[in-house]
């Protein structure tokens, strides 16, 4: 983490962008820790929340599209040959492949919050040649929720960001994943009910 702090202190938002992009591609960078830390700096520090949010989102999306393109153009042979360098072991690749086949685009959205899947779901989307527009919606939704969650958490805890990170590593990530899934399902249900009532009112 000391190297990340040095990069952020010297290069600011530029370093933040590239760190997030490289982390999504598969370079071993503690993405959640990075965003919680940056979020804490927006509470009373050198970063501002909205610019940090935009940069984190842009970095995440850039990494996701690079992974998608690599998966689409090169495919599984690249992961089989070089995956171990980035800790993308055959077992993790196989587990992610099953996850993606089961959940499809939803696997991209929620894969951010499942340890070991975030770096691979985008490769799988490219390898399976998922439609561009479908991938864009899924990747954008997942990145938006993921960045907003951890950056806001860091902003809220401020100087206590290290305690928040320890909590996340211990038991917090599954809790956040469950909460976000519940919120999305509830929100979707409410939206569908409102649309249905609107149609019923409009029917003569």
C-alpha cells in the first residue's frame, strides 16, 4: 500500500486512473482498499469526491474493456499461458466460467463483489463474444455500483479507513454484496409495479 500512496501523492488522479484500470485487468492491486483510502481523502484531504468518482469509474471501465477485447481477440489460450502470473489460476478460470455461464451479464454486475471473479468475468464476456451493447450496460452498471459503494464508504469513515478495510476483508464484502443485490431486486420490483399500475390507469 505504501507504493500506492506514493503514486497517489505524486500523480493524483492520473495515478488513480491507471491503478484502477490495471487492477481490473489483473495486476495485483488492492482495488477496494484503494478506493476506500481515496474516499477517505475526499472527506478532508487532497481529493474531491466527484472528480475521484469520475476517475475511478473511468479507470474501472477502461480496464473492463481492455479485458473484454483481450478475451474476444485472444481467448482462453492467453489465460492458460500467462494467467498464473496474475494469479488467474486454471481453477479460478474454471469457476468464473461456470459462474458466467450460469448468470450471464448479471455475472458481470455482481462479479465485482465476489472475490476472485472480478478480474475474470470481463475476459469470459469477450471469450463468449457477448454482444457489445449488453456488455456495455452490464459493465457500466457493475462499475457504477462498485465504485460508488467503496468510495462512499471511505468518504463516510474518513480517518478510520483502515478499520473499514479490515472489516471488509473479514466479513464486510459478502454483506455489501447481499445488500446491493437486495436493493437492486427491490428497486426493480418497485419499478415494474409502478409501470404496471401506470399501464392499468392508462387503459380505458
